């Protein structure tokens, strides 16, 4: 069985796995210093969980692949006062297949927890240093005197303050203790999202924090890698990651799967949504799909895949739209989710100076017309219309 099929299968059920968020609390934080907090490192779990086993691999054990880190942005609490308490800890984390790292963290994870507030909200913040060296917190969203609030917090101590998030946007937070680059490169960073006062259209929201890991030549006695300052200064990372772990969203597809699983569609529907591109890109036989994922998934994949490579792009896509229009509602929904994801990708490409392919745009608008005729009220069809109309709002030089 090809490896990519097994990865897709594991990725589907891994969508149900959700990591815990440490030290993210809603209780009021004390202003007193915590003088007796124990410094030191926190050991990793000795048996990380596997995503899922179909009999070909044991669950757990040192070689198990951890579930992907949740990329969905946590919903914003409606209270105008947000009490946030974060612990600064040194922990060992999985950062790439077969590689662990001795990380410095906010909340025991890299990046730190995604924080989500509204414009004009008050953030009541407490940070506690559970590590054995000084650390600090620098909020780019806050308008504070750094000399008073972004100061070192010694091991076992805490710091408490408030600020108003006056400016909307996506902001970095990080440790500001010198040398700042070392503390950030070791994992002490995260995102604070401030929603604008005028609400944006309702959507599924994700956060992706890109960063790097720079491994020293030899790991420590426990096998965990540590920072190589020379590589950091030379901008020569061993891994460029999103949300703290290498290749996790390549192995666990994010966009289309989340669009469907977030609306409680069956696993078979999510599987077909992911697999139809695999079939088109690799030439996997339908029988192989049926053997691995069952006849229902194979039938959906067959409908969603281009019926024949013969003919021009316009001809192939017209045949595909015709086949989908006569298929089940689930096939229509998968087709809509796929087009939403691809139009979003195209919009990002255009916004960054790339060019739009006129034939693809024609196909996407024709797909919307077909989907509207068949399933006009479905949220994903409405979302596709929104995404396509958003393309037209880009500056003329971008389009």
C-alpha cells in the first residue's frame, strides 16, 4: 500500500484529536509574586499517542506520530474582560518526525496558545515563571511602557498587569529577555488576534505561525535537540515549521477536511474530499481506494476525479462539472469545499503579486453557477460565492 494513502487515512481520524491547552485559564489571576514555584524542566510524556492504528502499527510507543496541532482559531469570549494566565516552562516537544527539542515555552507548547479578543477589550494578564532562568513577555498588541511591564520575571516569580487592545489585527507576542533572538528561537512566541469592532463576515478561522528550529550538531543526553546560535545568526534552519511542528499539515490535510468535518460530515465524505486530488496527481487505481477506504469512498472519488485526461482544460472541467451535477448531494458538497479551498489559495497568490489563470477563474465561476442551481442554500456554496467576489475586490494591479 503506498505511504501517501496510509497518511491520508491516518490524517482523517486525526482530525478528531485535539491537544489540551495548558495554562490558558479564565480565573482571576493574583497580583502577588509566586515565590515558591518550582523551577526546572518538565519531562515529556514517555509514551506519546499514535493518531490511529489499523493493525499495521502499535498505538503509542516512542515511534508514534503525535496528532496534529489544532490550527483552528479559538472562538472569542463575549466578555469584554479577558483573564489570561500563562506559565513559562522548559519542556521537551516533538518538532519533526523522529526529532524532539528542548523548548522554552509559554503554556508548555510552541507556539504559545492563540489568544483571541475584540477591539477595545481589556486583557488582564498574569505570567508565571516555572523555568530556571529569567523570562519576560512582550505583547505587540499592547500600548505599555516596556521598562515597566516587559521586564524579566525571575524563576518562581510572576507578573500581573492589564492593557486595552485598541488596535485590531494579528499580533506577535514573545519573550523579550536578552538575547531576544535566542529566547524566541527556543519557542517563546505566539499570536494575539484582535477582532475589529465591526464584525467580519462569519467564517471558519485558522491561525498558522511560521517559525524555524536550528539544531545543534549533537542532541543532549535525553536525545532532545538544542539551539545552535551560529545557525540562527546565519539563518540556516534545520526545519521551517507551521504551528511548531514540521510537515504536520502535509500529512494531515487542513483546509478541505476542516471545511467538511467542521460541518459534521461523515468520515467517508472527508476521505473522498482529500483522496480525489491524490488520485488525479498519482494515478492510483480505484480498486486500491476501494480496498483501503471502502466502496463508498471509492465511488465518491471516481465522481470527483476528472473523467479523462483527453481534451483541453475547458473540456475536461466541463465534463467534470456535468458529472458532479448528476451525482449525490455529498459529491456536490465535496466539490464546493474543494473549490472554496482553491479559490482562497488563488486569492492569496494574487494578493502576493501572482497572476490569475483565466481558465481556472472561468472554471470556478462555472462551478459556482452549477452548484447554485443544484444546492443554492448550502453554506459552502454561499462561501464559494463570497470567496470569488472577494477576488474582484483586490486592487487592479494585483488582479
